[in-house]
């Protein structure tokens, strides 16, 4: 009894030290608590049913181990012929039960894990599309995509393996330890001295893996961004003969990820020699003590083999707990990156008392507008622009003068630092963002087409429009004829960014979208800058129809496209340098006249 008391005291001290090591730090508790509270607990029904299956799995495993003793002692030793049939049938029945329980538990937990992933992806997408333009443009597209693919899958595995490991494996270990105590309690106490030691590598490995996983996930984001850049810029890569350069960049990233993944695998593998050694020590102790007891007639061979079976069967779930902790740490590292995106709140939001914008005549005024990107890079300095109702007003000037910034502020992609922008006397900061955007149609040199059908691309202007309205818009934009010649007509998918169409065709689809929107205010941002002469003529004709009876603000580098504008504002270094009609500005001999001479020599800008 003194020997047993020493074993118990030693095991108790180890358990206390292990419990102190297992305490989670505050950030981990907060992350784990948030995952459970916001994403997992809503699936309590499935989790509880899954736990019932896990209980059945644990009980079945214990039952299989328990059948070994009578199979040896009563069948092989005493020759009980009745049990020769009963025990194999019982073992088979338990195995079938365990198989179906494993299937049910696996399917249910996959449903929970996949639902968590779907919810997180939906929330991240909602945050991105609602975010400020500066936030979206501040990070590479590939890095954002990586959150939706790599990171959420790390978290899914963590949810599944944590719940499964912490319940199924723990229950299985408890049941098998119970079988060991029932079979031979002294040998069970010997094993319990070794079991707490097996938790130490789990704790050590988990801490290392969290850091490695965070670095690996960040590198995967960089790799996704690199691949996105190279694949989208394939023409440039080939045109400049940069295949070898891009191959070198990619190989560098592959090697970096290789090192991180290898380090993660190496850290995981550190548990193997420790776990194998501890397992071997437990089995050796049982063989030594149990063999001595069998030789002295103090126990039976059946009890010893049954005990060893339970011990070996318990070894796998203990290793499973180590794997569970590794997945948990990887999932928590991913959760930090995911929640950083979900927790982002845009700075451009509706004011508390915002009201829908009511556009009547469509008079736009920028009054003493100041704006600086990032708060310290001035883009506009005291700009005042008046755009009369139904007029066409153009903004021209050197690159970096602030022309595109005016459009971005008018759309509230950013807010002015000082001054105000009003539409029909209403400050756009006091209007709802949705009503502001519904009042404006944008046709840009950066044609925003999607890899969906022609019909759906045009319907972006008005998702509720019927086919007749879509076709009418296409005809007004001079797009109907080429659409009709496409393989599936309006149902033809046009490829990523519309790459299956020519530049002129893409631009006319963009105009058709603006036609369908039928907004009272039109913004044209270099709408014909990248077109050939024939395409430009077709697009200009469509634009004239679109501009009719609308307040239009045009940005142009080619002065010939805005020579017939009602008012031209010349911006320079973030300020209005001069304003007037084409003829007035040419006669004045200022910046506009100098820009004209650079483009046309001594000939004046001809009206389009």
C-alpha cells in the first residue's frame, strides 16, 4: 500500500503542474470564446447529437477492450463453448455500432465546421464590399482572397478537431482508463503516472505552432497576391520577357512557404519520440509488473492482455489530443487574421440623421473643398466648382492635378477634409450613401465588367430591369449588334474583366449599364482614352445620347473630347487654375492653351 500511495502522490503532483501549464492566456481565451459565442454555439443541437455519437464510440471502444479478457480466460483457457460464438458476435455488433456512430459524428461536425466557414466568408465579404475604397486598395487582392480560402479552412479544421478531440478522444481515454481500473487497478495506477507526462509536449508544441502558423498564413496571402498579379498581367510578363524574373519571384515564395510548412511539420513531429517513449515506458511497466503477477498466479493472462489492449487503444486518442492542440493553434492564428477583417469599420458611413438624396435639377457645387490622402498628402486645396443643372462640365489638367479626386469625393469614396459638396443644395454627407450612388452613373476608363453574362453586366445598372429595358439600353449604347453576334447573345459570359470583348465593346457595355441606370447625374472618367478611332466614334455617339438632359462631369486628357463642354475647369496642383469655355481659355493663353498646344501644335482643339 505504501508503494501505491507513492504512485498516487506522484501522479497528483504531475497533474497539478500540468493543469497550471494548460491554462490559456487571455488573448487565446478571448479568441476561443468569440468563436464559440458567435459561430459555434448556435449549432448546439448538432453538437449535442454528435456528442451522443462520441459517447457511443467511447463506450464501444471500451467494450471491445473488455471482451478480450473473457475471450482468453473463459474460451481459450477454460473451454467455454457457448462463449466461442457469443463473444465474436458481440465484438462484431460493437464494431458496427462504432462505425455508424463514427459516421454520424463525422458528418455532423463537418456540417458545423462548414457552416462556420460559410458564415465567416459571408461576414468578411460584407465587410469588404462595405469598406472604404482606401481599405480595399490598401492591400493586395490576393491577400484578401487568402482570408477566404486558406485562413477559413484552418479555422474549420480547428473547430472540427477541437470539438471532436476534446470530447471523443477524451471520453475514449476516460472509458479505457475505467476498463484498466476494472481489470487491474494497481497496473492502472502505474499508467496514470505516465499519462500526465504526455501532456507536456502538447503544451510546448502548441505555443510554437501558433507563431509558425501565423507566419505561414501571411506568406500564403503574399503568394496568392503574387499569382494574381502575374496571371492578370500575363501579357506584360510575356511582352517584356520577364518569365524568368517572375519564375524567380515565385520560387522564392515557394521556398519560403516550404520552410514554414517544414518547420511546422518538424515541430509537430517533436511529439512523436516523446509520445512513443512514454507509451513504451507504460507498456514496459505493465509487462514487467503484470508478467510477474501472472507467473505468481496473482492474475490471469486474459486480464493482462485485456489491460494491454485497453492501454494500446488509449494511446491513439492521447496522440489525437496532441494533434487537436496543433490544429487549434493554427485555427486561432487564422482567427486573428479573419477577425481583423470582420472588425474593420468603414469611416465613410451614413450620418445619424442622413436622409435620402432628392435630385431635382441636378445642380452640383464644390465649395472650398480641401482633401489630403492619408491626412498628409494634399490633393485638393480650396477647390470651388459650380456645375449647373443639365450642363456638361469638364475637368482638365496635368496628371496629379486632382481631377479623379473630385470624382471620388463626389461619390463619397472619401470625405472632404474641409469645405462641402452639395447636390441641389443638399450636403452629400447628410444624404444616405445608397441614395447618392443611385443618383449617379459612372463610365470610367477602368471598365468594371464581371465574368457573368452580357445581360447581367448591363443589369448592374438596375438589377430589377426586365429584358426589354436591357435590350433598349444596349441599342442606345450601340451595343446590340455585336451582342447579337456573340455565341449565346445576351447570355454569353464575357470572361474576367470582359477580356473576351474588344475595348470598344467593353466600353459600350459600360455605357449601356449607365443608360439603364438612368441617373440624373453622369460622371465620365476618360471614357474614350484607350479606344481606337472607329471605336471612339461609336462610343462618342453613344455618350452623346447618354449625356442628353443630364448633369455631366467629364474628366479628360484629350482636349478634343471636351471642346464643346459648357464650362471647363483647369486644375493644377490641387487648385482651380482657370475656368471658361474652350474658346475663352484658348484666348486667355494660360495653362489650358499650353496643354492645347502640346496636343495640337498651333491648331486649336477641335470640337468633337
